[in-house]
């Protein structure tokens, strides 16, 4: 009985330490400095769309970012701006992105691998591969993307942006519109590429 008791205590201490090591960072759409960029390079036109409506919630073990990470990043597609109002209206329409029915692009983080360093130290960028599920236009696909993570301990300077310790995230990847059942309307043929470059940049805080 005593052996079982001490085993239970050790297990509880282990799981408590693991839980304590996990840190959650979040951001919301009110911070318009965070953004997702969508770039199309077609034969007749280059288009860059930017959405500054981004929510994130990322949980990491700062001592080992590859250990059971989880998170969610959601971008409001209806807020995307390309510099031409009429084009933005077309993008939001039912014939294109249909943002009324599918308002967000959403990434669910399930794994971090190939990290240049497993631990996040103050101000030192770490390069890694983020894997997870990307949902756009009602379709969900497994993807992986190179990502750079930088941790900043709270200082008077960082508090000028937001309270708490910070996590800066930068990621980039490409998607094919057809993979997400998005058709290019004939009216923009040659002006929109099938392959879209996506980049995401945001800063999240562990402040409650």
C-alpha cells in the first residue's frame, strides 16, 4: 500500500510540473497590428490581400516546444483588403470566398517538429515546422509550415504594446484554391493564381 501511495504522489508531482510548464499565449482581433497576408501572382495581375482581424490561442511548454503543443489561429476573411473596394466585394461574394457562409480561415496546431532549439529563451528566435489542420471554405486539410517563434519577457518596452510575456509568431506557406473547393471566376481569369502564398504574423501575450 505504501509503495502504491508513493507512486501516486510521484505521478501527481510529474503531471503538476508538466501542467505548470505549459504557457498559454493569446491575441484578439482588436490588435490590428497582427495580420495575415494572401498573395496571388498571376500572369495579368499581382494581388495582395491583408486581413488585420486575427485571433490566436497557443499553448506551449517553454522548455520543450515540441512537447504536446496546441493552439488555434483564426483569420476573418471578410475583413481582407486588397486595395480595391469592388474587388474586395467580389472576393467576399458567394461565387468566390463566400465569406457570409465561411467567414474564417482557421488553423488548428497539433505538432511542432524540427525545432532549431526546443526551448524558448528571451529574444532568441527559434525556427521549426508547425503541423496541423487548415480549414477554409468549409474544407479542412492537413498542412505543415515553417514557423519562427520568439519569446519576450515582459519589460517596460514590451508593455507599451501589451502586458505580459510575449510570443511572436511568423509563418508562411502556400495553398491551392482547388484543394479548398474555391473556383476562380471567369471574370478574373489570368488575374488570380491557383496557388496563393499565405503569411501570418502576430504577437500574443500570456497576460490574463
